[in-house]
């Protein structure tokens, strides 16, 4: 039955690709959402059986994919606790987003194309997390990349969207190249791409810190940072917001961008053997969460705030992976999927209500006009900023903040960054809330609350964003570890060096305090004294800093200068292919010789006689020279 | 005898369709189509018959020999193994489709057109079956001249220039091969007393290393010109661009593969040591082709020219894999020959189908066609994705196996070639953007795909998907080919088992197999 989970969305996508144009919108909705709902239901059933069964994994071999030489890869699926967590989020959140999309995209002419791509995406994403070998994982990995490309460029008429789509595909492909090389190396050394074979064989094959395994881990990290939009390949994600908002919710927040987290967690044995690479994971995460948090602070487009926020939150997950807090990373993935999907879809509801206006400075005062949207958005924002006790974000993020310091691979610097990030998060989140929902209306539109198909998924996600946190409580609050126990067979527990409850309390209180401080500053900034803030932000240095952060620390400009322009420029210069010049020159020389020789055939008798005479003189001279010299 | 029929069917079809087209053009088309379909049925029949028996592809399936000019050791020697078999299946498949694609496009001298088209196919079939070097050279030339006519008569604006260029390049390469064949003939004769052009006899001819290197280069130049590899590729964009659609399909899908086939069948087995010495340089040429061809493809303003340069890029993988000397890469190369034939053939067909509608190949004058031609856009998307190596489509299997294999042989080259996947993404996505996406002011009233066009594109979509999801039938057919070839040669000449090609191959493959 396992195969049905990815097969259902694939099948539905196939129907929609082949016959979508002749189906009514209602039929398309039923097929697309129905397949997702079924997949989610099967996941629940299988998940229940899995929890009851007590086995560590359920595997299913479908057919042999590639057999060549000593290389062997099958279409093999494997469900264990880690994949179950991902499959659950993908099908469940995916189903809600599909339902929401039937409302969001209702007016769109390309309704069936949208759902075909969405279903295809879900199928590929499920293959990614269910794959039992790295090649099949790579299949899903590239498949979600394709769907991301198709959906970012969904409104293809605007060339800017096409550019964003290609940028996403190409930048992630750079990471994929690194990952492909990691696969070559793994096969060379272990003779297999079966994940379980590699994980069980690696500790015997390599000692900790062995150069080969460090290199492999770094290459895998390269793939992960591409897909998960971490430094230095993060630049594609803010532009990816060109796609329809449900796409941003599903692909660029809840599921696909966390594929890198999944990859690292899945191959955690290799990272544990390669401490240098694992430290790199933590550093990448720490820097990314800080940089993206700063950028989120100055955006004007509501979706771009959320995009930078996603980069920043995945940075937290990477930080957790880097300090060996494997299950904390996955826990944050789950809660983040709920509240970020909620925020994106809430933003989508706002955008639709404002007739496709995304600039927060043209919104304002929506609290009264869209009360339902306001409340769910507030719940999502509270979770994102980790308001203590009542939000899931608090439980998942606080765990990471604490473990960044207290785990065996932790460091106080990580903790400082993580807590600074929490402050930034609260600030940019509530700046967004205040700008959008408070103050005087700045737009000229007459917003209206969206229909049930869009609101009901939001209510469900709002509930999840609150409740999902209670499956894992910190030491200081009852030490309830349902989620990490569930992942225990796959992901080892974190090693703690600091086990002081007092310190943990301090950390939690500090984080909570900074969160509220952040909210307060946002309130002062936007509501209380916008004029004072305006004057402050118009200082030359602040303006420069703002512009710098606004463009995402000018990474795009640097990459354009370093890679894009040289490639395009040389390509343009060499359009006519310099190599061909060699042959055309050869041909021209031949032509020239021909012309010269042809000119001698002038038909003038005196030239011919002269030629004969010169020839005779030359021959005679040579003869005489031969004889006498 | 069945092998002879495979060559004779298209030849007779060629003559018949020429004769009948004089009476009625449609008649000639039908004869051409049916004779190629007959060939396809015959080859597929052979494949299915032998697929049932385990291990049957580890030996020669058919062998047929008749003396031709016994005085010089020349015979009509045809033989078929798994490699020939899959290449022939591809030949007749794409051949039949290229008749379909010309159905409306070729409007004058249709009889002579089909005569040439089928004669090229016959020549290619001959090349894939011949085990006599003299006969091989004969078929090599048989492919060339009708192709010259196809480009020169039915091509686009600069057809004559392109036809000459094509002819001169391949002919120059072919002459070097002729010299090398004669050289091998005389060396073998002088050393063993037996003067023969027979392939099996010439395997493991004892000769000096330096001489072997020169002879190998003679063969290799002919094949890499055909392949083509940088810097011998410049005939290709002109020929592909100016040829009629069927010509482009046959050129990209089949003629280029004869170069790849020649390397696998002749260069590596005949000169194992020399080839091994040359391997780093050959791989370098391959990588240069992948990257340089990719960048050129990106910069082209002409759709057919863009697709043509992608061939340079993809054929670089063939060179890389062929000189990696292990089975994984070898199977990848064969897969690449097939999948590139399918995907690039399909892209040329789509370019042709598009040209029939908007009468331009210039990307600058396209754009925004998706709403008008959604079905064509979807099909194009499939092949664009195939071209950039998306898993699930055949080309991925090919390129992944090649890279996986070549990694064992040369790490630096493999890394550079993997970067080629990024370049492939860049140029492939440009096709979709410039043709189908974006906005257009012009109001097109263009018909989407017609039944005949569906009939030629759907099989291609089906095959590329099949090869991506379940490539085992092909991989099983070409399995151990190389090993068997060299083993057989070793059995014939037991005195030379030291450091020969087979030894290296088995060593490298053995080292891959770690039981798990």
C-alpha cells in the first residue's frame, strides 16, 4: 500500500496533463484534491499501523530501475519514522493547500495546469522522502526542482517570472551537481547507493574525520544548501515568490525547501563521521539565519518578508543539524511547515482581498476589514516569533536555541546568534503584522473575506500551529519527549554537555524577553512613532544599510558580476564560434590561391611566353648551378 | 541471411518509392514508410525472440559471411550482437518517423527525396552490421552521398554551403580512416601472412605501439568528426540547421551515432593499448565538447542551431564514457546514443513542426506561444527536460551511468563534465522561455498538433519515458558487450593476454563490485 502514497498524486497529475483542458474546474478540483486527500488518509492508516507494528521500517520493492556493472538501483520505497514525519506533513499540509488553491486559483484560466504541476510536485516530493536509495532520492530531488520551476513561472506572460523560475532551477542545479559527485564517491567507496547499506557500512569503512567522508559530507551539504536556500545558494528563494501564493506555501515554505534538512538528517551517520562538515552545517545555518533575518526586516513586499523568514527558519534547522540535535531540526520542520504555510496562505488571502497587491505599505487597517484572516495570521505570526507557552514555534525553536549551546557540538556563539535571530524574527514578523493589519488603510481597495475553501484550511492550520508544539516539551516544562522518542530509531539522541535546569531557564527567559522586546520595537517603529523611525532610517548610513539588506546583502549583484555576466558575455562574443574561423580561414586561403592561379590564365599570349621564358631560365639556372657549384 | 534483409529492405524500398512516386507522390511516401516499418518489425522481432533467453546477448546473435573479393581478403561479413541490435531498432524507429515528418514538408521531387532518405538508412544499417572493414568503409560512404543530396536539394537558404561543408568534413575524416584501414590490413598481413579485412581476424593484430597509435588516430579522427567532438564540430550546426527536418532528425539521431558506434566497435577493441594511452586526451575532448558546445548552444539566435549545438554537448558525454573503460560507463554510452537520438530527434521535429506554422527559426521572433500551442508546448517541455537530464527520462540514465563510470577513471574530467549539467539547464530552459513563454503582441491563429504530428511525437514521448523509468531491457541487451568482444579476441589469439583491453576492463569492473 505504500506505493499508493506517491502514485496517487502522480496518477492525478497524469490525468490532468492529458485531459485537464477538457475537464471542468470542479472536476479538476475533485481529482486533484481527492488524490491528495486519499494519499493523506493512506498515510494516516499506514502511520497508525507503523506505530502499532513496532517495526523500525516498512520497505517495498517495486521494480529494478538500473542494473549496470556492479551498480544496482531499484524503485524501492522505505517508510521509517523520519520519512513518516515528512510524508505526513507533505500529504496533510499539501492536501490543505490544494483545497485552499481551489479558491485561490478559481479565476485563473490555467486551472488544470496549476493542479497538474502541484500534484506532480507532491508525487516527486513523496518519492524524495520515501526513496530507499540515493538515486531514487535524486529522482525526487530533481523532480521537485522541475515542478518548482514550472510553478514559479506559472504566470509565464511576464518575463520576470520566467527569469525567477530559471534562476531557481539553475541555482539549485549548482547544488545538485555537488550532490551528484557525492553519489559518485559514495558508490566508488561503498559499492552501493542503498541508503541503509551506506549508513550501516560507513562507520566500518571510515574512521571519524577521514578525508573521504568529510569530502562526501561537504558535497552533500552543497546539494542541501542549494535546495534549502542556505548560504551561499540562497538567492533564488526570494525571487521564487513570483509564483502563485499557494505554491510559495507548499513548495517554498512547507516542503521542498526543507529537502536539504531531510537529506542531512537522512545521511546523519556520514555527518557524524565528518565533524568538520557538520560544523560547517551549523555555521551555514547560523550565518544564514542572521543574514536572512536582517533582510526580512526591511522588505516591503509581504511575500518577500515571508521568503526571507523561511530562509532564516531553515537556517535554524541547519543549526540544529550542525550541533547534532537531529530530532530538534525535524521538530522545527514540522511546526514550521504548519505556521509558515498558514502565514503564506494568510498573506495570500490578504493579497486576493487587495486585488493582487503585495506591498505592505499599500495595505494597513485590515484588522477590521478582514477579521478572520487577521486572527489566523496573528496565530501564525505568534508561532513564528515563538511567543512562549501557547505556540508551537516556541517549543521547537527554543529547543534549538538551547541545544545550540548545550549539545556536545554546541558553542556559546551559536547560542548568541540563535537568540539574536529570535529577536530579529519577532521584530520583522510583527512589523509585517502591524503594517498589514493595523493603522489606517493606505490602499484604495475594498477588501472582502475569502470564501470557505480558503478559510477552512487556514483554521485547521491555525489549530495545528498551536497544538503541534505540545508533542515535545523541554526539560524545564515536564520533559515530555513524544516526538524525539518517535524519531529515536532513526535519529540518535543529542549529547548534552550542559544539563543545568537553571541555565536552560535563563536561556528560555532571555529568548522570551527578547521576543517581546522585538515585538515592542516593531510596535514603536510602525504604530507609535513612525515619524521618528523615518528620521532615523533616513540617516545616510541607515539608508545604505537598508538598501544593502533589501537586496539580500547584494549577493545577486556579486553573482551577476562573477558568474552570469562573464558567461553571457563570452557566449555572446563567441556566437559565431571561433573554431569555425579556423576552417573558414583555411577555405579563404584556398580561395585566394585559386584566385591567384586563376589570374595567370589571362589569355594574353605575351604573359604565357614570359612565363615559359622565366621557367626555362629557372630550370637552366638550377641545372647550371648543380653542375658547376 | 536475415542480416542481409535488414540492409536490403530499405534499399529496395528506396528504389521502389522512387519509381512509384513518379506515378503518385503519396504512393512513394507510403512505400517508404511501410518498408521502414517492416524493418522495424523485423528488428523488434529479433529483439523479442532473443530477450527471452537468459544470457543470449552475451554472444553474437547472427553471423553471415560470403566471399566477395577473396583475392584481397574482402568478404560480405555481417554479424549482429546486442549493440547492433539496439542501434538498428533506433535506426528504423527514427527512420520511419522521419518519413512521417516529411509528409507535408517535402513538396518537390518526393520520389528522389525518399530514395535518398532510405538509402541513408540502408547505409547506416550496413554500418551497424558490417564486420569487414572494407565493407564498412563502403557503407560509410553510402551514408554520406545521399545525405549530401538531402541537405543540398531540400534544405533551407544556405543549403549548398552546408552540404559542401558536411561533405568535406566527413570525407576528410573518412579518407584518414581509409588510410588507417589499409595500414592495418598491411600490418596484419605482414606480421601474420594473412591479408584480410575481416574484423575478427584483425582484432589483436600484433604491432608496434607507435604504429598502433597512428592507426588508432586515423580511425578516431573519422569517428570524432562524425560524432562530432570539438574542434571538428563546425560542420554540424550548418548541416543540422540547413537540412530539411527529416535530414536533421537522421543526422542528429542516427549519423552522429555511427561515430560513437565506430569508437565502441573499432577504435577500442582494435587498438586497446593505444586507446588507453590516448584516453585522457579523448576525455578532455569530450569535456571540451560538453562545456563549449553548451555555451554555444546558449548563445544561438536560431532554434535549430541551438538544438544542433546541444548535440555537440551531449556527444561529449559519449567520448567521456567510451574512454572510461568500464562497463557502467559503456552502458551509459549506449544509452546516451539511444536517448540522444530520441530526444534531439524529437526537438528537431518540433522545430520543424513549428517552422511549418510560423515560418521562422529565429528565437527573437517567437515567444508567447504557450496559449496558442499548449499541447506542443507540453511535448516540448518533456524533451527540453530530457535534454537537461531530468531523472525519469532516458537521458538521465545515460548521463548518470557515464559520469558514474568515468568517475572511476578520471575524477577531474568527471567533475568538469558534471558542471555540464548546469550548462545544459541554462541552454535547455532558454528554449522554453524564448519559444513558449513570455508575452507576444502578435495574434496567432495556429493549429495545435495534428493527428500525423501526434503520431510521430507520442511514440517518442513514450520511449523516452520508458527508457527513463524502466531501462533494463536495453541495459540487458548491451550488457557485457565489450567484455565479450575482447574475450572472443583473446580466445582466438591466446598468446596475447597480457595487459590487453579485456584485462583492464575486468579489473575496473571487478573493483566496482563490492558485495553489499
